[in-house]
C-alpha cells in the first residue's frame, strides 16, 4: 500500500517539478542521458555530488538523488540497461532526518 502511495505521489510531483523548473521549455524537453558510470563521474567531477538517496520506481527504473555539501543536487533515473537520465537539478539541498519505520541501513 505504501509503495503505491509513493509511486502515485511521484507521478504527481515529478511532472509538477518539470513544469515549475525555471529553465526554458526547450531545455525541459531535453533529457541528458548516458551510461550510468559516465553520469556518476560527471556529477562527481563537475559538482562533487555523491549518491544521497535511492528508490525503486518500478521493475525497470531506479530514482537516484545526488547531492554535494555545497547544496547542489541532481535527480537521475536509471533503467535496467544502465542508461541514466538527468531529470532535474538545483541548489540548496538539505537532508532531512530519517522517518520512523523507514530503514536507512542500505547505504552505498
């Protein structure tokens, strides 16, 4: 039940974020995709962003959040073929305390 609620919430939030993103419509339509290792290296080299959170979208995709101590963040979706696409990025990332009942022991 919780998984269905989370997927439903993501289905509402992600399109809203894309629409509300402050860049032009042309840049919103273009997703930057490459092999996962290339995307991870790019985020680390250019922004010092590290994997901060991860969640399963469905059987075919994983949602990853990369963030840096400077506050920059990037939202990435990776498919089962290992192709990662950058969905959104921004500033002022702030980690929140873990919610009760949500396991946080599976860190990379």
